[in-house]
């Protein structure tokens, strides 16, 4: 597969065009205490470049308080329109008398339901409310991204990119919108939509990365004799790092502390969340980043670029 060329983002950040820059981001900060313990530890130790908070979740106050106290760290908002687990759910900040809830009054579990039923004005109001809570809590928000890709139009083609880009432009925040979709979980057919969205972001001055990559979310063959082991997760992540091309690639993960709380909250793959916490401190991963010459950057640098403050 021949990868499309990156944008000029690395050059705008002051690096050589051929630089292979990465941002290692933890999604789902604030989802539960298990997420918070892992992510705060990894942020403070420098094993993460950034994280994003799920503001509507029950453990968001703990994450918001941490981020407000550590404005030297890159923390953004993980914009939420879905609530995917069966035993642990969360609701919109704007209330339940909107198009954003299911029959039980929670965000729907599936992205398709959001795309089919959500009113764009309700989406805009909810996402704005989530960002406002973070800002009012004292968080120096560095960027925005989106839980489960519910704004991209991945299921039906109906997207809410305009609503997010408007919010990002208003507040001078970059947004996780991959300019190039090869090598990701996005279908190749999404490239046309990504091109249109990138053009809209560029027109508004919203900085976006060249790529947004992750590795498989589920624990492969869970509950069987062939269940994925830690070493397989680590080796797959190492392969992903080695494949990073020139440009700025965000790599997002979901590290959490694997224990009783997490296993009570999620329906599957709690062990994979624990594996991700472990691999980010693994010397093999650190050695691979060094051997490959990958340059780690943060979302704050992209925000500074967007706000005209970059040096």
C-alpha cells in the first residue's frame, strides 16, 4: 500500500518535512476511576503526550480536577454522544428532553442511532456544554476529539463535523480529524468524506493531524484458549509504531487499571485496557520509538500553531 503524502504540518511546527511525528493520546479520561488512575500516572511519568476527558461520565470530576491542577499537561475534551456499555451508562449534560437519548434516557449505545436520530442543533448544544464544563473547571483545554467517532458519519454518512469544527474554531482548538485514512480503522471509502472535512477545517483555520491511528480495541479471542496475550498486544503496537509515515500521526489508546471496578463497568476487553497501560511503560516500546526516530509532540503545539503562537 502506498500512503498518501502528509500535509505541511510538520514543517509548520518547525520540523523537517520527512519527520515522523507522533502524539500518544489516551481517550476516555474520566470514564471511570480505573481510567483516571492509569492516565494520570502515565501523563505524569511522560509516557503519554495527552489525554481527553469524557465530561458527562461519573468520574469526570476527578479527571477535571487533576487537569485543572496540572495545566502544564496536554488535556483535551473527548466529545461524547454515545454510551456503549450495558451496566454503566451516562446522559447528556443538556438533559434528556432532546434527540440525543435512547428510550432509557441515556446516550445511545450505537453510532448509527446518533446519526439517524440526533438533531444537529442538539448536537451543537451538547458538545458546547461539554467543553464549557471543562473550561469552567479550570482546564486549559488543548484539543478536541470524539468518542467512538460518532460525529464522522461512519455508519450512514450523516455527520456532525460542521458542528465540531465550528466549536473548535470558536475556541481556537485543534480537532482529531484524520487528513489521510490509510492505515486506520476507517474504511478507504471514507477518504472522500475526510477530504471534504479537511477542506472545511482548513477554511476555518482548525488544525488537524495528518493521521489518527490506533490498534484493535477488543481483546482477540477473549475467553478462549487462544485469547490474546500481552506480548501479542505489545508486538502489534510495535508494528504500528514502525509503520508510522512522515507527518503528524496521533496514536490513541485507552489505558486503564484492570481490576474489579473496570470489569464491573465494561462488557468486554478489560484485560486489553490493562495491557495498554502496561505497554506504554514497556522498555520495548520506548526502544522502538527511539530506534525509529519518531518525534513525540503534543496537542498544545498544534493549538499554539492554530492560535498563531507557535515559535
